C-alpha cells in the first residue's frame, strides 16, 4: 500500500469491481431531472475517486466501505445531498450526519448508475448489491421474460414498487426478484440521480423502502440494509 502503484486498487480494480467507470457519461432525462448537469456528474465521480482510497489505501476495514460516515464534497454535491456550509468548488472531507448517506449505498454516483434515465430501478440496484457486495450474482433472466409493466396512458400512476409487485406475481419471475427487489427497495428513497425523496413523483404517494431479505431479515431503508 505504500508503493505508489497501489493506487491501481482504486483507479483500476475498484472502478471495475463496482462498475462505476461510466458515471460521467450518464445522461438522466432532462425533463424529469432538470436540476442535473455535467457538474453534478463530475462531482459524483470525484466523490468516489476520493472516498475509495480513504478506505482501501489507508488499510482500513473493508466494512467501512459500507458504514463509513465520512465522504468528500464540494458545494454542488453538498447542496444535492442537503449538507449545509460547504462553499466553493474544492472537495473536502466531511462527516455526514445522515446515516442513510454513509458508505457506498449513499453515494449519488452509484445510485444514478443503478437507475434508468427516467426512474429508479430497484432490480438494478438489487442486482448490483448481489454482484458487487455479496458476491452472489443473480441468474440471467429467461429469454421470454415479461416486460416491466409501465403505467398506461389514462391509468392512475403506480409506483415502481407497485409495478414490480405485479411483475413478481409470476412464480418464475419471483424466484429471482424475491431476492433482488428487497435490496433495491431499501434504496427507493433515493431518486434516479441520488437525491433523497419522501414521495413518489408520479404516483404522489409516500415512498415505501421496507422489505424482507432472503434470510427473513426485515429492513427499511439504506441504513438498515
């Protein structure tokens, strides 16, 4: 770790492991997320580039990747996270008061990378956790898998959770989704660009981030997870 070449643990290994190399190239839907701009995408990427070596290259417990309360913010990213008093473009180390932002699960770049441009994707977030964190990647979907049920014109808008629950009514789908979805639902308070929300934008109802993991553990939100 003292060798300068150890930086490859972050710039190469961790970037591939966590699948975060393309954060700067993501373009969320500009109609739904007009507050997003390339400066925020750059801040997402830079936060991870600073946070990962603070654990990996300082020989700290790998568990701090999940529960460390510190991160690196500039003014743009601090405003996005709702953190006050971080003026200017320079990044600095900040201890976060909100435990839902601690560790990798609260990082905006990862939350955006595991979403679609127009909405959250609990399936993608759950699959990312299975692949990157627990090392138990989900099986590939069957070739004839049903499409995700989108809200049809004229229908009462449904939350992503409600539409996924309809999808899981098929036992074939539920065999995988029953494992992935609760992991993703725990992050549903974060929208597709990683901003914290309490209400679903389309359905206008409160976000439900509760779920039961495969081993029976009940969780509600990213801090529980």
